[in-house]
C-alpha cells in the first residue's frame, strides 16, 4: 500500500482484490456521483452504477464548459456524439428531461474519448507551446478525432482503422478504465501486409481466444474424461467434480489495438502515443511488451507513452481544476483533491 496516495487508500482497500481498471472505475464513480450534483444525469442499473450525463442547452455534465461550447461550434467534433451507447437499452434509464434522446458513449463518465475531448477541444490547448513541445508536434496541428487510418492488408486492401486522435504527425490512443487493448485471432493480426516487417512475432504477447462459452462438466459429461463419470454421478462428490471448464481457444495476439496502431503509424510515417492514466501500470506494461517487439529502431523511437497526469501539467488552471475534481487527475507531484471534498 506504500505506493497508493493516502487520499485513495480507503478506495483501494475496498476494491481489493480487483484489477487496476476496477479500482479506477470505483474511484471515478465516487467522484462523478459528487460532480453530478446539480447536473442532468442518471445512474446505470446494477451493483456498480456508472454516472451518465445528459446535455443541458450549452453545457454537458461530462465536459469542461469551454470544451463543450467549442464542440458545439465545430461540426466535425460534434459528430463524435453520433455514436450510441452500446448498453443504453438494458443498462440505463431514459434520459431526462428528454426521454426521446438516445444515450451516447460520450455521455458516460467512464469514457476515455470524452476525457480526450475535454482536453484537446478546450480553446488554445492543442496549439499551446507547452502541449506541442511535450507531445513533440508542430504548433499548427488541429485535432482530428476518430481519424481513419489506411493500414495495408496482405490482400491489397486496407483496414480503415479509427485512431482516437490525430494531432499533426502524432496518432494517439486514449485509455481510461478499459480493461485492456483487446485481443484478436492470429489469422486476423497476421493478415496485415507489414506485420512481419514491423514486428518480431515471437516477441508479441499471445493469448488463447475462446471460441465457445465456458461449460460446467455436468452439462456435457460426454465431452470430458471417463475417469470422472463416477464422480459426476455421486451427489456427495458433485460440487467438487462439477468445475467450470474453459474450452480450448483459438491462437491469438493480446494488445491488438496497439499492434494495429503501430502499423498505422508505420504506414502514415507518423508517431504513435498511448495516453493512459498513471493509476494503470497494467496498460503501461502491455505497451512496453508491444514496443519491445518492434524491429526497426527508427520506428521504435517514434513510439511513446504519456499519462493524463503528465499532460495535465501543461494545461490551463481552470481545466486542471476540472480534471482534478472529476477524474482525480493532477500534475505529477501534486495531491488530488480528497473525494469527500470533490465538489464545485
């Protein structure tokens, strides 16, 4: 517990044993519950509810006011709200005060895309000297959210991969509470034209991808060893024998999003940066694994990782306060505001 700031100790203790993602989700949920007071919002159904905000004229509870007003004035940025929340129908109450509106992914307090837009849509941020210098980009760059890359496939076609943000020559993948960088079957990953030119495939993280659901041995006893048939038929031994069985999986690669985005940076002769939370060392380690498998030194030096906390140090004071209160994101060396005092 020595590495956990005292202000977060009680949050982390109640979350253990849990993943870093679950711990961060719990903290953000606590902060959002307080931040949502006086703002239009609902809570999702279930044991661990998530705050989802609704727009209110020229403001939106999930956004820094200046950033949201800039989004409203920019049609390309506003188009990002077209993406409907995937779990809205079964997990969320109807929006208030407009029950006819459909929930959007950017409404969620856990959205990494919303956090990204809160920062880079804020007036002056993308062109500020500290941000441009820190990211290593040209000062004239305009943010392009959901940029469509063209990653060549071996069959002569292209994967129109969506990159979270393109800022000049820099591609950015943003993460917050997502569990990982997704996994894909080996056949899909290896279908990219430059896969073996860019990566040493033996050094990339592998994973078995389930092709069917988990089963209990008692459901389909004919699929399991005859040595256990007597146990499955004995009521006293049933609970011990009826273990959850994981079916054999298809060979795949972990961190598919990273692999794909490195290939996108290679194809576009661009740099690529993972933007993640300092409270997610698991994502950092996953990124280092992929970077270590890149063959070309000239490409490897164009790959980087930055934390939201490091980025926060270069931002205007008002935006820093918003990120502290709503997300617990503060510049390195600063102490986040206590959760019980997280209000406006």
